C-alpha cells in the first residue's frame, strides 16, 4: 500500500481488476495522502472524502474502477459539489452545482472516484494558480514556485502523489503549462474531440479544450478513450480514431519528419530561457537518434502576431460573458469589488468590443489557422510533428504574476512567456502535448509536441516512445 502513490492510474486499475487491492483501499489511501500533503500545497480546496468513501463501495464497472481522481473547480460542474471558478462571490454564497458536465459523467462511468476538487485561478485566466478566493497552490518540486495554471491544483495533486490523474481545461495552455511546471504529461486534444457540454458548446469561442493531467502517456491515452466522442447538442465533433488511443502508446511510429522551434519564441514575443531551449534540443536529438528526420523548421505564420491580437479580443469578450453569467448566478449586478482586478479589466475591455469587431477577430484566427496548418503533411506540408519548449521560462516564483494589483498591466505582460508556445495551438485547434524533458535540474522542464488536427495518435506514439527511451523522474513520494 505504501507504493500506491507512485503508480499511475492504469496500474492502480489493474490492481483492482486482479483483486490485489479494493477500490476502497485505493480511495482511503488517496485521502490519507491528501491529508498529509495538501496543507503544504493547497491543491485540493473542496474535500469530498465521505462521498468518495461511500462511492468506493460501489464504483462503476469501467476501465478505471475505483481509481481516485481530482477534478478542477472550473471547466465543468460536478453534481452536489461546490463550483466556485476561483471566485470569491461564489465561495461566499456557497454555490453548489446541480448536475454533472458530460466530461465528469464520463469519468464517473469509467469507474473513477472523485476525492476532491482542485484550486484554479479566477475564471482560469492565469498561467499560475493564486486566486484571492483560495490562496496559492504551491509546486511540489519547490513550494516557493508556481504549480502553473489554470489547472495548477490538479497538477500539484498528481505530482505530489495524492492521486494519479487530475482533470483540467486548456484555453491558452492551462493543461500543458502546469504539466510542464510539475513534471507531468498534459495533452490538449483536438478541438471537438471532447464534449464541453451540456453547459458549453464552444468555450472562449473554441479556444478551450478539456482533458486530464497524468503521470504517464498511457494514462493520458486511456482517459482520452473514455472522454472522446460527441454528445447530444455538440456544435461539431471529430471522426472516431482508427483504434483505441491507448493502443497507440505500445507501438513506435514510423520515421517522422519533425521540425524544431527552440531558440526563439513565435514573433519574438518572449526571450527563451537557456534551460527551456536546451530541453527542446535534447528531445529533438533523442528523436533523431530514434530514427526520425529532424530539422530546424516551424510554420512561418507563427511569427505573425495577428493571432495574439485576435486571441486577446476573443478572451476579453469571453470574460465579459463570464461576468454576466456570474451576475445571473448570484442574482445581482457584479462590480469591480466582486472579481479580481485583472478579471475586471479584461471584462471591461470585452464590453467595449462591438459584435462586428468580435466576428472580425474570430475570422482572422481562422484565416491564420489555415496558414499555420499548411506546414503539416496532413494539409500538404512537409512535416508531421513540431517540437517546441512548452514554456519560455521555468516555473515562476509565487507572487510574480499578480492578478490582484490595481494595474493589471504587469500581470498581462508576465503572462506572455508562459503562453507564447502553447496559446497558438488553442487558436488553431490542433492537438498538443507537454511531456517532461529528460534533462537534469532542480525543476522539471516540459517540451511540447504538436501534430496536425485530429492526429492525437501521432502525439501519443511519439510521447510514449520518448517515455520508453528516457523515462522522466517523478517527485519522490
């Protein structure tokens, strides 16, 4: 039992299937680990121990029967549980969700047992998890540093061994950023792969995708098998894969044509720290040694900052929408004192954007996305995969990205190095995965792999190949 915290979800599920442990033993062990580690990390903000204990007696007969999981307090409700979105007002009124998101319903049907909900920045706006409502989540590798955002609570819970899997959402890097900072696997699936319903059709006009953060590539693939597929009312959906995603993790891919962008950020928007550039170089060299054709190349259109301008327009209008939705939920007008200064500033900007200007920005992202996509062979280009650093900087110190300052300008500027490599692929909708780079250092550094739309199988094959060739370290439990 003392080793359960080092196992991934697939291994824990196998122990249940063989009778080596019971679901109740897994859940009780996770609860003990949360009680031990969470006071120092502040990853889990809503304990669900009594209900989880009861549910462990009769978990669903799915692929992950009895495996404990945490879900983010954003990106979809969980029936009967708090749903506060990192916001002080929702916390004060004790708002509780009355239904499951489709994603959470699928997780439960697969046998997962939710033991708690995790911390998130307000409305998921930041690449760090330090909301005024709940305080900062600390990185298990260095508690003075950020665990990332907006799925930082889930990442800290997984990295510290509380649970093997944590739910997350990604609108500009919010799965990949905390995965990189905490030494984990973070896959953002293709837009339309995982339903956002029933509450959202498109969230942030298609920028947001939801999935999980894991310790292993095989877990990320197996959970995608659980979550993938359309649900009633979805605005669009992808064709199903040719085989199960988990099967992609056990076979090496054929030699691929891989481009690398490592020594400079798109558009020159941020300086790339030497250790981040080095991580991309190490992974590129490893892939070349594994038989792939690797060269310095990336889509030229990434240097066009049109996408960044349009991204901020779409995000601001989404925040204005979220503030209006908050007002409907609490039954009164929302003012500047009800949200964080950064949230209010973005919402104020969003309210000034005319409908025609919003549509212009949306169409600009689509035109830009088409230009970017032509680099990949699936759209007639020369490459199968792009390798980049996940982040332009290592995990920042807590307090470095301050959403509570009266002037949000500094926070907005500090966002850039942590989203400059990730956010472009929320715009294009392509699948991207962050995996820990096999490099020495006190802090984990992630490397991002990006494939053509719908090609999660390529990402999972290559990520698993890297994992087998150079296993990344886990935080000692």
